C-alpha cells in the first residue's frame, strides 16, 4: 500500500492520496472543493487547510507558505493545500475551513433590456411533402427542399445533422415536418409534425469569474429560465492573464480550459431547460458574449497574443460555429453565434454593454463602467464612442485581500464605523456569521476607515488612535472588523494595510480609465448625462462609499443607473434579433479604442488617483468635507 489516508473534517470524508500528490487533489477526489484562484501556484493563499494529525506525512512548509501564512497560522497547522504534498503513508486529518471552500456565489443575472423587435436568425417552417411513388423517386432530401421552396419560397441547403434525422422524421407524421431554417440558407433540423411553436435559444455571458445563461422563447422574445455559475476555469487563475499564460504553456492546457467552460455551459443549459421543462434539443441557437480571452478559450482558439503587446486578438469579428463542433449540447444542428470584439482587451461583452444601455443613441455624453476583474469603460453618445479596458484586478471579487471572499453566505457586504468609538457594525450575505469580506464590503470598509480617520488619504493606517481595533502583526497594521467570538471561522476578520493598498490600485485603474476617456472628449463629470454602472459588483456597492474612495469620476448620484448584467442583456438582444447582430458589427468597427498605457501622462494620473479619493480634491468637491487626515 503506497497511499496515505486523508480524513477531511468536519465531513469526515476519507480519501486516498498517492505519495507526491497534494492535499488539494485528495480533497477534490472526494468532492470537497477548495478555492484555488492562483491555479495551484501557492501565491494567493486562498487554499488554506489545517492539518490536525499526520504532519510528519507531509512535505516541509515551503518559502511560498512562509509568505502566504502568518507565523501564528503556521503554528496552528495551517498549510496551503495546493502545494502541500503527501510524502509518506499514514493517516492525515485535515480540516477545511469555511473560508477556503468554493462557495456558491450570489450571482447577478438580471439586467436592463430595451425592447427588441423579434427577428431571430432561425425560423421554424411547417411543410407538407408528397410521398415517393414508383414514378417519383426523388430522395427524401430533394423532396424536402422542393417542398420548402414551393411552400415558403426559401431555397436552402440541408445540414448533415438534419439529414441524419430525415428518413424517420418525415415518415412519422405522414410526411408533415417542421424545419428549422438558419438565416434563410440552411435547414439545420427536421422534426415530425407541426413543432413551429417550440423555438428556443440560449444566451450566455462568459465572464472571467461568473457565467450567466438565459433560455429564451424565440417566438415570444421572453426569458423562460436563467442559470448561473462561477466560471469553472477559476482554479486555473483568477484573472485573464493567468489563464492566458496557462494556455500558452502547453497546447493541451487550452483544451483543458476550453472543455471546462463548454461543460460549464452545458450544465447551465441543462439547469435552465430542466426548470422550464424543455428538452435541450429544442434549443436551436446559442449566442455568446465575453471578454476576448474568454471567447477565444471557449472557441478553442489560442488567446496567447491577446496578452502580448500590442495585444491583438485573433478572432475580432463575429463568428458562427456549429454547436456540436464545440461540444455544446443543444440541438445537434444548432449554431453558436459569438458577438464581435473591438480589440484585444475590449471584447464582445463591452459591445453587448453598449447595445443594452443604448449609449450609442444618447444625445448627451454617457459613461458606462462594467466593473469586473477587467473593467470595460465606454464614454460617448450618438456622436461617437470611446472605449478602454482597465485591469482593475480581482480585488472586487475578494481576491488578493487577506480575508476577502466572493459575495457568498457569510461575506461582510455592508459596513459602518462609528466615528467616535471607531467600532464597526456590518451586514453579511444571508445574515450568517461573518467568514470574510466581499467587494462591496471592502469598498465600505476603506471609505468608512477614511471618514473615521483610521486611515489617511494616502491609505496609511494612522498611529496612536485610541482603539483596540487597530494592531500590528508581523510589521503590518490591520483593523479588526469582526472578532473571533463573532465570526464563522473562529478567527478574527481584518482589513490589512496591504488590502487597502490593493483597493487603492484597483480603484485608481478604473478612475484613471474613465478620466482619460473624459479628457480625450473634453467632458467633465457635470456634463455626463447618464452614468451606467454594470456588473454584479457594481450592483451591490454603496455609491457614496465608492465616491468617497474615488472609484469613479465625481458624477452626481442622481445620474447613476445600475444596469446589472448589461452584457447578458446584450447577448439576449442579439439572440432575438439579427438586426442587433448587424448593429454589433457596426459598433465594433466604429468604437474608438484608447490604449491607456500609451496615453501621455497616464502613469502620473494613475499615481494621483491612488490617493483617497484623489490627490486633487477639487475633482471630488462633493466628498471633500467627508474625508479627513491629509
Ligand atoms: S495558494 Fe493554493 S491555490 Fe493559490
């Protein structure tokens, strides 16, 4: 016997772990999912597990663990599950704390959607065919195409997938069949009898962190079910750059990530179809949007050069691919239509955002920020559109934050600090005991610490304040948000000096992106007619807190519109109408891309924006009175 036995607590699940494999692999083998956003590289520190027994069976703690875990943690038995290897046989008891578990996240699928005139790419047409006779021995295919031309004036080709079904389908209901005709040029499916009322499509927004799916009735233009999940590629990296570099290491890695997202989407289709009582074979088309890297990987196209200056994408234009070729399990003849991108880092999701918010029609300048790991920023009106992409990082998803977590049960999502006592109060997702802090909570925390004078405008924790909430551990200052006795982890939840720095960098990226676009157009915040804030994080943040930290230009709050998952809405619109797809193509060629790094003075602007809310307080007159500690 050359395997060790691992017992995972509190479930008591037992796994076999081969010498050389890791704790994380053993956990996975028995269905215990541990967060691993850095792709098992030992750098994010999110896969902590406590070894209760059998330390002697494991590899020695490494330098990476010394960096990611405090001395106190290490003494308590904490290890990084992704890099702690099993070295010899024996029994190892491992506790997986809540904060390390891959939790179901609160995902946002709702979003605005302007009305769309129905004009889907596919039509279902009923035809009645004549039977073959000794004097008319045309093939079934020819007979079908002749009937289609005669009864609907449509001349089309017949897809192989449809031909395979043909012989049985036409004979089942006396040579009466329903055809699915794609873009009036190809019959993609044949069904017995009149099935014209059953036409469904599926729209998908493939985000770096989240994937949202929408099942639509194409005859009515209505959403009949939704489903969502965290992107199953997350274990291979939190952000697009990590995933791109993973795909570039070995050819099979692209296939690994491609299969993960395809299987994830298949799951979403199954879930939505199950809840609507529909067979996935009745889904006759899929439309996808996503950032360029996600789109490339979904289509099994290498995204390698998207990450290399000058960052060109390979795909660019819209594309139709047979679903079966991608392994997407909907109707075998169905197509997947992917919307076009603007350039490497402004993808189809940005185009979908523009379509859903209709800022291309706006009379006055409008600003759109889709906050995510990569923030898409668009400024414009009917007179033209500028777009850029700001690498704001995954801090909004709770990554790279000591006790950061996604917006799932137990995450602190709202926070207040009493200015006199410096004591915090908070609200958690599902009102559970706190296990960490998510993006909206972190924004509140930084804003409240600034307003209460716990940090200064450079983000530094102020020394000498009379509160037991501030302490220094291993040379780093931290503020205790929740104490051991009130948390669900049995450990304090803190915001560290480093966490504050992460938020400063992330918010500076977004602010500077928006500022550069506004500067290019000569637009000031007071001239912005509407400010659309998209994305799940955008939907939950406290606008005033966001303004206090300087996350976006100081636009009056009454101009702000939360638009939820606008990219998903754009995908749905494109599924319902080919005119919207034409519009997407037109916008993709018209939107002017602004390369932030190449903008003169960008670096200086970025550095000024790392201050809270900004080095230049005249840009934030409305919050000037709230912030202290120059
Ligand atoms: S440190 Fe283990 S997954 Fe990141």
